[in-house]
C-alpha cells in the first residue's frame, strides 16, 4: 500500500482501545463484571461520528470477548463498516498477559482472532496488549501468526506510580493483587524508544509502534490523561497536548496517539465507572476536548492508521532493531 502524505505534513497515527465496562470493573475488583456489561452502543456511535467529521480513519483494537457476544455485534460491525482498521486487543483483556506461557498466549490471541474475524470480516495484522503488556513470548506468537506489528510498548517512567495508585484504589484479594504486581512495568520502561523500531525474533521481525509519551519527559499524552488534566482545567489540558505535539515535531517523533471509549462518555452515561479518572468531566465537555484535540492533531500531522504507520516505518532507512528482553 502506497501512503500519500498530505501537504508535506509529518505523519502520526491514531488508535482506540475498545475496552468495555466489564474490563474496568474486572480490573478494579468490582462486582458485576461477569455479566459483561457494555457501553459500546453509546460510545461507538459517538466516536464514529466525530472521526467522520474529521475524515479520520484509525485503528480500533477490539477485545475478543466483546466480539464473541451477540449484543455487541452491531456496534463492532459499524466500526469495520466505517473503514477503520481492526486490531487484536486479546480475548480476556488480562493486563498480566506477559506472565502467560507461550501456549496460553497462543490460545488467547487465536481465540480473539476467531471472533474478531467472524464479526468484522477483517484479519488483524496488529496487536496491542491490555495494560501495555508485552513479553518475548507474546512477540514470538504474533510473528508466528503473521502479525505485521505490535503496539503495546508505553515508554514512561510513571509505571510504578500508576501501579501504586491502582493497587490502593482497587478492591482485590491478595491472590488477585499478586497477579497485578508487574502491571505497567518499572522505571526502565521509560528508557524504551519513542520512535518505531523492529523486534528481532530469531528469523522473524516485528515492527513496534510505541504508544507515544511526551518526548524528553516521557509522561503520558494519551487522551484519557488529557481528560484527567481537564478535571482541573480544559485550557491547561489542551496546552499540555499542544506542547507535547510541538516536542514530537522538534524531536522528529511520529506520534501514535491513543483514545478509549471513556473519552466519549462520563459518569452521567456510565455511573458504575465513576471511580475511573476523568469520568467526572461532563460528556459535552469531553466531546469538545476530543474535537479540539483532533483539530490540533489534524492540522499538524497526516493522520494514519497504526497499520499504515507500521508499513511506513518498516520501509524507513536505518530502522532500529532490538532484541526483546523479559520485563
């Protein structure tokens, strides 16, 4: 596929992790997640409408468990019908996927693939681990199954702080807490590259498109973090994003920016997620911030899907090659 750049703008990619109500409740240790409550009928039309207004085609990473449930079929099919790339976001959305054995990972990825393909009629070529989880075993499985890229790394020094906050606020048993001891990685995650690179996996290679954090400072700039900042001031939140995008251009980082359905809903729509950061921001305000942010990004970058970004990166000269190490 030949990628045409518009007006010599630098490229960026945009994706959305289609995490559902039940996955947030499950990770929080809150009751009721086993019935797989969903807000896709609310969130999906909202983000599809906004993306259409800005003429943006993005990558949506879908959780296999949601694709397996008939109640979500219409919403998920609408995403594919609108022309968006479909990626694999695991089946059970367990953020400790990097602790699984290679056989367990194979089953997880394959099961998600089966249901995603059945509903969307797309075979995913990209994967994002839940909670930015990745491991050499995950990468080996992806390469073996013909994936072209992974988008699971999150280069930030704030992982241990995020984990501490999460463990303080969740309601989990000691056994469940132990599973989550390695969530979000350590300080060394902040040393990971921001620019695309390739993993060397024996005879195979797999392109990595990191979820971009602010160059130099390595603090988050995904939309949910922008929404959290907006609880203090919308103006400050948008200024923060503007500075981050400027730093990306100055350092020649092609940003890969991340959305979630929670960026399009609030506790007014989903009161059971009132514990989640940024959910106190009213829906109308969130939609306004998303619109302003997309205007900012579109005016400065040629926005691609993550799959297109990966193809562009794979053909770039002097692409960095790394050997994966255990977290």
